[in-house]
């Protein structure tokens, strides 16, 4: 019998710290998912590293949103949601988009996407999408979205998230 590291702690439950520690070794990019609140027209959004492309035909992307997110219901309420691919120099933007409460867009420059949503200055690319499906998955929902329009934006390297910290791509 091979012996190796066990994913379970003594009480039989997967240890959440270990889960984060191990999954943190999977490097990701980071996106800001933005929209205009359908009630007050103000920009809203959240940072996410769970973004991935899914399908070319039809063009689908996906990301996971925690049930605890207070911004997602606002973003979700808009007709179009916009994925902004963050650049290496946008660590502060990421922190702002990941904050809770307050005006997440204070001091941020942005222009409107074709769908009318914030495209953050300095973002590498943007995708205007409509939500096609939300699949419950534990304490998150897996959101599948159809891409309506997309384009590259600013040039630069990607913001990379790895082991709880930020870096770039060399
Ligand atoms: C690097 C990074 C990646 C994140 N990825 C996700 C994610 O994939 N899904 C998610 O629901 N929240 C993610 N978050 C947390 C959200 O950005 C945000 O903190 C959370 O939604 C709370 O804010 P809200 O209540 O305004 O939504 C991430 C935060 C950071 C800093």
C-alpha cells in the first residue's frame, strides 16, 4: 500500500487551512467582474481568481461566487456583466474590488464597455457577458456566462495570484 499525505484531519473532515494551502499552489490570474447596479446606476463588482474559459462554440466562460458575496446580487441584477482581466500593476485595484462595503470604485478610472459596464483603466482585456446558468456548488455558485463581446485593452503583464500573494509573469 502506498503511503502518502492524507487530505483528512483527525476528525475526518478536510482541513480548510490545508485545503487553502494546497490549492494556493495553483497559480491563477485575477479578474474584476463589474456592472452597473440596476437600481441606482452605480458601478459594482468583485475580484475573482476562479475565472476560466469554458467553451468556444458557444462562447462560454465561468467563475465561482461565494454565497456570502454582497456585490454579486447587484452585479447579477444587471443585464450584462463585464469581466476585466487585471494587469500586474493593478494589485491595489484588486484589493479595492475585493473589499467589503464602501465605494469600491473610489479613485478608479474606467470607461464604458459596449454593454455599458466599467472597463477599468489598465485592465488587459474585457468581456461583456450574460449569465446563462448558476450551479450551486458547496458554499459557492458556479456561474456560467455567455460572451457577447470582448477585446484586448491595455498592454502589460498579468496579475498572478499564488500562495496568497501577488506576482507577475516573466
Ligand atoms: C485574489 C482574490 C481572488 C478572489 N476570488 C474570488 C472568487 O473567485 N469568488 C468569490 O466569490 N470571491 C473572490 N474573492 C473575494 C471577493 O473579491 C470579495 O472580497 C467578496 O466578494 C466580498 O465582497 P462583496 O461582499 O462586495 O462581494 C477574491 C478576492 C481576492 C483578493
